[in-house]
C-alpha cells in the first residue's frame, strides 16, 4: 500500500510502498482510511520535537487523526464489522490498567499512539484495536470528521473541562480560532451558557469564530489583553483556553484571567513564565490538556451527528501531502487539512 513516512528529522516526508497491515490479534481492526488529518504536531514531529519522547524507529508512517471504513477484524471483535464507518481514537489502549478501568484511557499505562510511536494513517490502511474505533452516524463521512479524532477530541476535552465550572454569566476566552479553536468554540456553545470571547491575530479567523458561535471576537493587535478585560468589566475571564501556547499567548492568557480563574493549556511551544507569588495571590489554576478519552470521542460524535460541531476542512489527495503541510505551516488553512487516500 501507499504510505507517507518520516525518513529523517529535518527532512521532508516521503511517499513509499509498504506492506498493508493485517489483523493478526483477536482484537485487531484494520481501517481503510477515508481521511487523515494534517496536524501541527506532524510538523513538530518532523522538526524532531517528539524524537526522544516517542522513541520511534525510522522510517515510520505518520498521521494520528484518522477515519474510514472497517476493512478487517480479529476473531474476538464484536463492536464493529467490515464496512462500518468509523472514527479512530488516537490511542491503542490495553483496557486492563488502572487508568483504563477508571475510564481515563488517555492515560493508559500500556498505550500505543499510531502516527507518533507506531504506524499511523497517512496511508491506505491503518491497524488499530476494537477499543479504539467509534462507529459514526450514517450522515457523516470519514473525510469530513477525521480531524475530530485528535484536534476535535483535544478541543472537546479542554472545553468540557472548562464547562464543568463555567456558569451562565461567566466568560471564557478562547485564544486561537484555527484548527482546534474553531472546534472548541462550537463545543463550548453546545455545552455551556458562558459568554465566549475569541482572540486571534487573523481577522478572518476571528470572523469565522463569530459566525459559528463566539459572542465576541477580538483581533490580537497589541491591545487585545486590555480589550478583553474591558469586555469582562475589568476583572478578567473565569476561564481561558489557549489553543496556541506560543508567540506570547501564555503571557496574554494569564493577563486575561480573573482571580481564581482557570487557564487551560492546549497548544504548546513556549514556557509559562509567571512568578509563583502571582499564582498564589490570585489563586489561579493551570490545567494541561492532552487528547481526550474514548468516551469524549463518543460524545463529540453525537454533537457532530446533531450538526452542532462542524469541521471546516481543505482536502488533499494523499500524494499532495507536502502541499497540505506547507499550507498548514504557512497559515493558509482555515480549519483543518485532510488527506484522502
């Protein structure tokens, strides 16, 4: 089969012919890929940022946002059958460790992460497990929802955490209205009555966010922190969800936060530099977010089937993987880029 592989850090990806995966274990599921999301993490992988953490052996197939059709199943698989449309949770989990038994499978002690530390979905077929596949509604198509497997799941996970403490009349600032942020806005609109304020450097991204549910849009032009505090009446927002995590967004995000507020970190790339006395005197909370659970993905698919979360996509044939990465890296994508084998 055709697969797009990492052949070296600091080098371009390469299209290769590799053996197609087979269902060799009782709970294996082979998915024929209908869509594979192109994520900024893929760029960070090529830069070598994940090399030590993943420990993966090169070359390997990249791609961790996947959806398609069940192609083959192992002998013990009962939750899906050949031909089913599915979205793939990004982790392959054991189901036996403490985290899995608590429903916190994103922290599985024995997980594999296709596209990060094993073969991913920039390919015609992907090997995963019965625990990782979620059947999707007949109204949804794999290429239209693929990026919800990670970008959407991560956005949902962070938004759902924030929503647990947000009350009507509260304000939640979303920093970044791109691939993750535009999903986070829709999730917040669906599950909380809090006022949503979106901040982004790109006026078009701000306009998109307002069109899909944000109550206020602020262009990051140097005065945006003050503008957000004005919108909150002075004290700042009860919650900030930072989908950027670099370029000064962390300093800005803390500046938009009220006392006892929650700062949700999703994007990454820079350090948070804040005096500890400021943390304790304001009693602010820093909350990390990584992907989301299988149940999170199931809930997100309900919102997608209801039409309450829609993914804005730009689709590319698998062979145009480099164009998709270049467009993402140069800020030419509104929403998410999707490869379609």
